[in-house]
C-alpha cells in the first residue's frame, strides 16, 4: 500500500511443556523458549511499529520470589530495545549458570514457562510506554493476577466502561485495553472467590485452596461471562498468575490467530508462517483459533478449544489477505496472485490490447505478488489476442504474423521508493515538491508520448500519496496515458475493528461520491442522509442500518472510479489518468475464506459497526474530528 495506515497488532504466546533444563539438553540453552518468542515477534514486526512488550510467568514459584516479569518499549528501535533489556539480565552470567535452567528460574527474571509477546500498531491513542501491551493486573493472590495483550478494537468501549463503573470499579482510563483487562479481571476475581467459598467449609487451608483454584478454575466460564457484551474484532491473549493461559478470538473471526501443539510447546501467533519458521513445522500441523472460541491452556499443560460466545457468520478481515499479513503464507500468496489475475481482463480492455505500447509495473513492493498474478493473467489475455489476431489476418489475407508472435507483455520495475524525505521548508510549493520525491523512477523505459504506463497498487485509501508523489513523478516519464490499478476495491466506509480508517471524509472514494453529487445537482441528499443517520443513532445498535450506502447507490462503480482518477490527477499533468479498481465480487472469489469486506461494501459483521458508520458520517457533516467509536 503506497499510503501508510495503522492496522492490526501482533500477538505471540508460548507455553513450554518441559522443564527449562530439557531445552538446554536439546537446543543448547534453557532460554530456548524465550528466543523462540523473540523470533516470533521479529517475524511479525510488520504488525507493529509503535512499540512492543513481553511478559513471562513462572510455574510453582515459591512465595516471596517474583514470578511475573514484564518488559515494554516504545523506542524507535523498539524490538532491539525490548530484547536488549531482557537479555541484559543474563550478560554477566558464567557459562555454567547460563546452562542451568533450574538456577535461572530461581534467580533471574524472564525465565518462566508461560510467555507472551505483543507488537503494537496504535490506531488512535498516543504512542506512550503506558499504551504498550501486555497490560498487568496485580494481586497478592496469584490466581487473581492477570496479564492481557491483544489485537483488537471494540466498538462499545463506553458501554463496557460504564458497566465497570456500575460494578463499583474506578478504572484509571477509558480505553479498550484497560476496559478488557478490568472486565476479565472482575470475573476472574468472582470465579476465584466462588471456588474459595465452595471449598472453605471443607476445612482446607487457604494455601491448599490456592491449588484447588488452579485446578478447578473454569476459564471458559470466566471468558463467557466477561465477554458477553464485547462488540468488535479481537484476538486477546491472557495469562493468569498461577499458570493458566488463553487466547480468545471474536465470533466473526475478524482478527487472525493460529496455533500448534507438540510434546514440547504450545504456541500461538497472529500469522501462520511465523510459527512455521520458528518451530520448523509443516503447514498441516497449524490450526486456526476458531472464531468465537478460546484456546485454553491449563497450568497442567492440557489444551482445549472452548466456545465462549454465540456463533456468528464468518467475516475474517480481507485486508489481511490484500496487504496486512506478510505474503509468505501459502494461501495469502496464492490469493494475492489471484487478485492480480482477475484484473488482467479489465486492464487489457483498457489498453485495447495494445501490448506493444504499454508498460506494466507496480508500487509499492508489497504489491509485487498481485502484480505477478496480473502479469500471468495478461499473458493469458495476450495468447487469446494472438489467436484472434492471427485468425483475423488469415481471413483477411494480411501478413504480419511474425510481429503478432513477437508481441510481449512489457513488465518493468518503474517506480522505486527513495526513502523518507524530511521537509523542513516553510514554503508550501517547495514542501510539496519535496514530498513528490519520496518515490523515484527508472528513466528511458517508457517512450515519450507513445507508451501507456499501468501501475498496480495494493489499495488506495486517501489518494494523496498517489496524487502528490507517484503520479507526479511518473508523469516526468512523459507517458501517453497513466492507468492506476488497485488490487483492492474502493474503500468507501470506515473501519472500527483495528484499522486506522475511521474518518469518512479522508477516503478518496467518499470525496469522489460527494463531488458527483454536486455535479449531478444532488448535493441536498447529503443533508437528507445526515438526518437519517442522526435518527439511526437513536436506535439500539442491532436495529441500525448503514444509511450512507444510499449516497453511493446514486452512481455506478465505474463513475466513482472516473471521479477518483480526476481527484488524483495533479494540476498540470499532461497524460490522461485512469483508475481501475478490483470489484467486490472478484475480491470474494479470490479470498473465499476471508469475506470481511465492510470497508468496501458497508456490510458490517457486528451491530456496533453500523453505529460507527452512521456516527462517522454525522461527524463529517458536523465538521467534527472526534473518533466515531
């Protein structure tokens, strides 16, 4: 994606099923689990650039000794800084000490058997150390200690926060992370107290009851009670002080989570290839955390997949497949190629099959896989064109068969990102000129005023980078025409489940639709739909509908694309600029198991989503910059 947007975070969890000394004998260090966690986080660094954190819990550690360790960093080199802080504790140890797992567990932090890591991509809040996960809820009763980290946004934080207040709590801040921590923590306290009350009359000591609680704590029941009103997309990981752990996934499967188990490890990660690489396991050994279920790992090491909430239609985030997840997942790689392949027909038609005078390229590097698919599709289109052209020439008695056979798809590397350009210049025109040089181009490939240049991008959100940088710089190549191709459909609606796309007026598709309303003399519809949106917001979430759809329904998909092309064309640009978007139908065909497309279609998977889209539109009409959820 040529435009940076903040999006889903990354979660990693490991439960060691053997003593630390076992890993020393087999892998050469008792810290093997810790190194696996570090590598998992590095392999998912694309999921967070604002900070990182990790925490560990030691099983059966004696009273008076620290059994929970946590480290967080929001430094610019957050991963290096985080792990330098962890390993600093081991720098002065002798080789003998470093090889003694039991000694390390007794004397050093970060040597627990249960561990969790998190990579943060902040969508709204500040980038402070306090906003980095994991979050910790402490208690002198270790069965009440709770550590939570996750990849989530909840649409109804205000409602959940108010429930905590009504319970008599006094949360330190109103954020979804703190609210989730305290919500689960409240019911953890309740479940622990229930078990304690049940067994106390039998004459057990409090110390004995602690062990009973660890054995009998029903994590599934706890999560079911705590999450009853959660509305949003989430994967939440938790570790309880005595050693139970869990990873819970929203009922629509919006956010991703994968796991595997063998006789040495239970491990969870937001992306499947990270597990494959770190633990050297085949793809078939990895499973999804099922939507609406929690992977529960008891202190004993026993695992189970337990449903904690009602079933919902699957709506896994399609943006994970288009852009967010790394493309080294087998299925994602093939799906991105298919997204590109399905664009080949419309692109070939747009250039009128004039392959001799068209150069195909892509921007940025993440679009390369979709570009490969588009090129393969164009090769198919070229073969069909050759057959038709040969047949036509033969029928008409014309020559030129050799030229037809020599025609090739001209795919080239035209646009390159030239790093960040800092602009300490007050003059607006000078600053804009500097911004346009974030990208550079390969000169001498596109023929002046002859060739059409086709550029594939993952998606186009705001259109500003495309207008102010990419189109501006490629225009210097003097192509006859520029065609921008998006492997994603038009982004028309806000997200509220973990992507930083919440302000309606920032979307270039929305701006195009608004401009079309004005052109067609229909601008009064904005106020009419605004009144409807205000009325919708007075209804319960589960009764609301997306009224903004009525505005887009006034125009054909291609009409909006044409207007977007006009908006993204810089002033003074000589070549004609066109835009071709993926269709929602082809997106669904390409990514059949990730059909969450609300930002394209407006069909939200949870009730809170409909409230958010209506609120975002109301905010826009009222000139408010407030968050819609």
